[in-house]
């Protein structure tokens, strides 16, 4: 029982267990420690808690549903320069693996619902590295 935010480390552990092609899976601290695109070990993924919003609770309920959004940033090699060329086959496969690991999976948290996908986009790239970010959401309960 807790009013704590959703534990994004649950998604990090799931990705580590389900996506063996990734050299590294880290959290927000590891992501923030990288100074430039060339500093990312590829392929890797980083799970970053984004935010939470109130869900709808039945009137008088002692629990409060919270909808958590979590980002997953994938760093992969990029051998193609220029707009549109940054979506390499390796990156497409990694995105698919992470999505397969998370979408529909129910984390072991109080009242958690299955993880759903909210969207994704290329975040940044250069001649050697591309970053792709997906956003996922999950509902859990805040309880006294």
C-alpha cells in the first residue's frame, strides 16, 4: 500500500529479461549521464518515468487510480545520413522487441493494468547513432 509513483524499474527489468539484443538497459540516471550521441553504447535502451495523472475512481473509494507514462529511449547504430534514413533495420527490430516485451504485459504492481503504447518518434541522430523514443502508459493504484 503506497502513495508512491509507479516504479518504472519494473519495465526496465522486463526489457532486460525479454530483449537480449540490447547491450545495456538503464534508467534515467544512465540516460542523463551520456553527454552526446557518440556516448551511447549501442544498442541500448533507457526507461524514463515521464509523469502521472489521476484516473477515475469510484465515488467514496479509498484507492486512487493513477495513469503513469513511461518513456523508453533506444539508442542504435545509424549508418545512413540524411532525413528519413535514420530508421535502420536494426532499430526497427529493437523497437519491435521492446514493444513486444511491454505492450499487453501487466506489471506486478497494485491494481496495475496491462501496459499500452501511446506513441513514438525519432528523437535525434547523427552519422553514427540514432535515438528513438516510445511512450507507454499503465494504470496503478495509490492507496493509504
